C-alpha cells in the first residue's frame, strides 16, 4: 500500500478524467448510464450498460449502480479510445466479493472482546472527601 501526499493526489485528480452522471435510459431490462468525461476542459460522452436482472443475484442495489459505473470508468487506462462499456457479470461478482469481505471485517471488529468494567470501576471518583469535625 502506497501513501500519497495531498499534492500527488491533487495531481492525479487533475490528470485523470472526472466522470459526471448526465442521466440514464432503460430498455428491455438494460439500463444505460450516460456520463460526461472531463479532462483538461475537454468533454467526451461515455455510457455504461447494466443488465438489471443480474444485479440482485450479487446483492447490488439499483441505487448503487451509478457509483459502480463511475468507478468502472475511473479505472480505465488513459489511452482507452472506447466510450461505451458494459458492467459485466464478472464486475458484479468482484463487487459482491468486496462487500462480503468488508462485512466480515466489520463483524470481526464487533466480536473483539471489550474491556469489561469490574465492580470497582469508577470507584475513584465516587469516594468523597472526608472532613474531620
């Protein structure tokens, strides 16, 4: 895992296209998301098709699709000349595996033993000052 400075991240953001969702259409169970890629002030159209019948089997919610499609576009090599893509079943499977791994890690964190307070917990602040009369 590499650590990037803020300047490096900013430079990468400038050098990589930014993708803006411009809308979607749907026909025969296929939803096509339209994006506009912006790089150096130039704009180019991109589309990503998703077969909706398959997403349920991988636990993908329909509201997650725009972000997943944008992530697909952001992973493209810089020299990519294509502008139309398909969110394949393999990509759905990969996403489902990532979600399952994250869920397992979260469950493991929940199961880690916590320090159980004993009967004397907080006794230090409960003892009052005794004044002699």
